[in-house]
């Protein structure tokens, strides 16, 4: 009996040690996916494919990493809001161009698309600390430009991009007018148990009940649930209820945490929205929600004008 128990304990211990070793060695490869399976890191498309006028912008992050980005305007003298767009995890900015094309037309805005380090044409390897530096470089660049209204910069982040955008918005209360989060997770710690269920007993934060003894090993925890509670700017939460990657409860928890301290929070649900296609499944109401939010919180300066919009507006807790 003693021998059997020893074998069992050694076996469990070996599994835990092996799991810890894998987390230490390969976790960045599990968290960040710059290249989609079967594709290359290079851009399959550029904005010109969609007849969009754009500028290749090369930035240098504060730690010296060279970054690539696209700055796209609907027309040369567009002085509408500027959306600083942070993408989902997998793939690169080229895979988001169809959505961005519609965004420009519907919102009459400028869009700045950043390639995180290790993604697209950017140098380096992704990490939480590194990507936070990358996001700051993008925002600083926008504030150095004289062809946009820097008081109307709005951060938009989807999934991983929401975690990035939340940190940037918190760190720059005077440089970011508002934040939009779509299908974003509470933390990578909670997502570990979603993607690999056996880990929920060892890693977690808001949605895990396990002992969380391996949290200290996670180098990119992206604790968005903590960050949103410190953001002072208005926040729009866009949640697809059919999200197959990030459980919708994550967005509900983020909203609850933010709204407890911030009165300028708006939560909009889309019944048929999945992780990547909420913008498509949400149809007109999706874009109307964002349009109203921008009109309220990224206002045009006195004495200036922008194209009028006639779309209807959603209520604060509207669902479909």
C-alpha cells in the first residue's frame, strides 16, 4: 500500500513539475499567435486592396524594438475621431482590414493599426511588458501628429487587444478620450482554465476556484479585471453572446468592475455575435452603438463640424 501511494505521489508530482516546465519554457507561444496555421507572417493584403489611402508608419518602442503600423484616413482632411485599434491575438493587422474599411465609412474616422512586436512586419518577440511599450509608442506618435484632432483619440481593443487597450487607457488619462472593449477576457490567468480545463485548479483569478498555486509562473497575466476598475475615461463594452473563445461572463465581470467606479460605462450585447464576427453579426446596431458613444465622448471641438449621422441610438443596457 505504501509503495502504491509513493508511486501515485511521484506520478502526480512529475505531472506538476512537467506542467511547470512547459509553462516556463513555452508560455509565450501559447499566449501569442502571430502567425495563423498554414499562413506566413507577411501581410496577405494591404489597405490599398480596399481602395484605402494609407501611410506606412515605422515606430521605435522605448526599448528599441522597431514596429510597423498603418495609418488610414477615409479622406485626406478627415478631422473626425482617430481610432487606435488593437487587434485580437491570432494573425496580423491585414486580417482585420475588411472590418476597418467598414469602420472608416460608418464612423467617419481615422484608424491607426499597430502591429505588436513579433507580429506582421514588426521586429522582436511578443511579451506583456513589450506590447505595453508598443502601445505607448503608437499613442505617442498620434499625439505628435498635426493632421488629427489629438483630443479625440479613442482606443479600440478586441480580445487580447482589449487587454492592451485597457492598460494604455489607464496609463494615459489625459491622452485617450475613451475606450472600447470587445469580447475581452478578465485575465490570461482565467483564460488558462478555459483553453486547458485542467489548469483551472492551478491558475486563475476572477473565474477560478482552485488554489492558483502556479499563477506566479505566468509572465503575461494581462489582469484586465484589475485595470478596468482604475480607468477614469468612458468605456463602451461590446459583447457577443455566442463567443466561442472568451466566455461572455468575462465581459460582464469587466463591466461590473468598471461601472462600480465609473459612471460613463455602457454595455451592449449582441445575441448572435461570436468572438471574431460580432461586428458583422451585430449589423447596423453594432455601428450605431459605437457612433453614439463617439458622439458623446469624443466630441468635435467648438467651431468645427463633422459629417452628420442619422442612425438610431441604443439604450444603455440594450440587448438583441
